[in-house]
């Protein structure tokens, strides 16, 4: 092959690779854009599922296990609301089983480290290792669900002013309020698209519109959604221009969102430090309990150990409460 053709071949190869990467990237981004435009409710409807079945799939609450009486049922309801606000389609029981399985897997790892250590009560060390595995697994699952919930609430509150603008313009154009909410549900992606669609479904099946909005606020757990539900509820009882109410509410929500971003920017360093200081002691205690339980079991017989542990735990929770008061602002 002539030597002068080598640079040309390299340039052509580079251009071909760039074009292939760009084509694949465009396909991936366009697919993601289409996915973002279509919310879950519309996807289920397009798949041929009946509207009633779609509503039951997205809203139906599974029956709580009949153990523990009313207190356990109430705890199951709270856990289910928290999980649904995170946008996860799992039940508390399934999450509990996942926690049990991950705890067992981590405990096996801890037992492997325990076999390599010398001396000590194997049963006591194994129990402490199990405690460490359960703590680490619980912390990981709780953090994951909390992060998912926070991200979903953040996205919903970003979409809500736009949804209110769509509803407001549709009402000014002469649409009924339920039809206006339906337009917003069809135009916007998740989570607000599916949530507004559920409002329409509930009113279609006979529920009062203000009650459907109250359910929307309860499902999402958003303070802005509660403002929306209360505003429309008051307007339905006292009368008034709903378009002006929604316009003012959208402006208020945008102002609160802007203030929230400013506050978080100013307090970002403190919030990060608070998260690290709150999580690091739990991670270290759980980690050492998992792989080196003798670090704690050797001190169990010391009469000073348990009073010191109780004092440290109380001090930790006091510090945690103080940190939460410092980094969480109400406005």
C-alpha cells in the first residue's frame, strides 16, 4: 500500500467512527425524548389496556398483610404512600423481602471475614455481624428510596407551573376544567402527566373534582400540589375566576422554586457536610460490625461500655436534630 494513502485512510476511518457515534447517539437521545414525552398512563392506554384497568394499576393499593392489627396496617399505609411518592411500583412487603435478602447476602460476606479471625464467641460475633449487615442494607435501601422520592418531587414541582399554564389557557379558550386537565395530562410526561390523568380518571368514575385534587396532593406529597388542591377547592365553594387563580398560583410556585434554588445554592456546602456527618458514623459502625464484630464484642463485658454507647447514641441523635434544623429552611 502506498505510504501517502495511510493518512487519508486514517482520516476516513476517524470520520466514519465519528458519524457512527453521532448516529447512535441521536437514536438513543431521540428514543429517550419520545419516552419522556409519553407518560406511563398513556403508554398503558396505547398498549390496549382499558382505562379502568389503567387506573387500578396506577392507584390501587394492595391489601396489607393481616398481622399486627391496626398499627401494622397504618404503618403499611404510610410506607406505601412514601414508596408511591418515589414512583416505585413495589409494595412494602416486597421491599422488606429485598431488605431481608440483601441482609443475608451481606451477612454471608461478614461470616467469611469472621472465619478468618481468631478467638471470640462465634455466636455473639455472628449476631453482631448480622446486625451490621441489616443496618447497612436498611440504610442503603432507605437512602435509595429517599433519593428517588426527592427526584420525583423535584421534577413534579418543576412541571406543575407549566401544567397550570396549560390548564389556564384551555379554560380561557372555553374548555371545561376537567377537559383542560386532560389536555395537560396528554401533553406532559411523567410524573405530572400520569398524575393529572389519574385526576381525570377519578372524576370520570364519579368522584368530585376537588376530592380528586386532594387525592392528587396526597399521592404526590408535594406542598405545591396541596396549594393547587386547596385553591381549586376554595374556588369551587366561593366562586371566582379560576383562570386568574391558576395564573397567580403558577407565579407563586415559580417564585417559590426560584427562592428554593437560591437557598439551596447558598446552603449547599452546609447541606453536603450535614449529609456526610449524619451518614458517616452509621456507615462506619455498620461496616466494622459486619467485618470485624470482635471490635465491639470484646468490650461487651466492660461495665463502662454500655453507658458510653447510650450516651453516644443520645449525643448522635441530638446532633442530628440540630443539623436538620440548621440546613432545612421553611419559607
